[in-house]
C-alpha cells in the first residue's frame, strides 16, 4: 500500500512502477558492473530512465536523501 504524499512533501518518483524492460536491463548492467565487467554509470542511467527520471536526477533532486 502506497501512502500518498502530503501537500508539503514531494511525491516519491520511485513509487511508480518502472518500465519493466529498462528495469531488467539496469539490473543486468549493475550485476555486470559489480562483477567488474560493466559500467555502473550506464546501469544507473538505465535505472533512472526506467522511472522516467533525467540523467542528472541524483545531482539535482537527490530524491528523498538530499
């Protein structure tokens, strides 16, 4: 169950269902990167695209963690 954001709180963009193909691709890319055979930055950008977020989301928005 997702709790709706209050009017003073921004909605969590990660609460939506991501594009399944892009999400699966991001997972594979991240596993390869962690095994030393891939690029973590590419995996992150694919994961952000799965949620419809811009490539600079972590730098500009920071999500709930900023």
